[in-house]
């Protein structure tokens, strides 16, 4: 999915306050699982959340994208990082907490994929463990035909990423165009991303099907909310 832009990912999302987000995630886990010591981050990307969460936990990461994992491995050479699909992974162990952040759950593709992903995450929880999922947008929140631009302006790196939002059924389509300027020149690249638009009811049904009790923090980390699910003790 980030085949062409993995080396740009951290620059593009440099505006995110990973330290503050990790602090909030830790607070929410601690409320529900005091003394939690092990944590798995699903769809860990370049490892920026793991870099912060390791302050409190023995961390492990999973991601499907080998290009993002390559960046994460440079950042966290001593952290176990696994290339696996969130819908079907099996690490053969359990954790006090499992996270899936920055709306990565949208890449589950459809409702069957959502249920499979939540079930796989639930299967990796210790009894009484906590699953934290940051949702993607709901169907009524996605606006088609809107142009978007994100700009990075560093001394030796200029990026302009543009797209016009579109939709195919329940999939939000983001066809990104990048212009990337470095001292070596300017290059153009394109990527197409598809993120499923699930309803609150569909999320809650997936947690229930996995045997988890779930609450929702309406604001969450960046305004998209957070689902906080607990495994039976």
C-alpha cells in the first residue's frame, strides 16, 4: 500500500504528536489493565507509536507492508516486528494490550475483514487484556469530490501530496499524487489507497463476535474516537 511512499511516511505525518498519543493510550490501558507489561501494535507502520509505547511496555509490532517495516526495523532494531495481515496473523503468544491506531483498521477492506481482524487481535489478548482500536471514518462522514493537499516544507525536502476524495461502495478512495523535491531533483509518484467505511454498529458487532466488552471514547487521539475493548478475565 505504501510501496512508493514508505520513505516519505514520517515526513508526511510529522505533524502527529506520537508522544502525546502514546501517553493517552497508556492512560487508557492502565485504567483497564493496571500493571500491563506487554503490548502488540497491529499495523505498526514505521514504528513511531511503538517508539513511544516502549517506555512502558515490552513491545511487538505487526504490519503487512514490508516497506514500512523496513523503516520500523531501522528505528527499532531490537523490537520484534512481523510481516503479517491483520486479518489472519498468529504470533503464538498473548499480550496484556493490543493496539491498532491511526485508523489502520480501515484497511480490513470489508465487514468480513473487520470481524476477522478484530478476532485475530482478540486471540492475542491475555485474559482481562485490553484492545485499543482507532476507527476510520464512518460512511456519512466521507465527503466525495473534495480536493486535499498536504505540504512538507523542510530545507532539503519538499513534498506536495494531493488527491480528490472519491468512493466505491463502502470504500473511501484516496488516489494520492506526490511531488517530491530534493537536492537531486523533483519526482512524481502515485498511490491508490482504499479504506473501508464502517458504522459504529459494525465495529461493535465485530467486538461482540470476538467475545469482547467494548466502550468508546468519543474524541480519542485525533477526533476520530477510540474503541476500548476488554477480554474476559
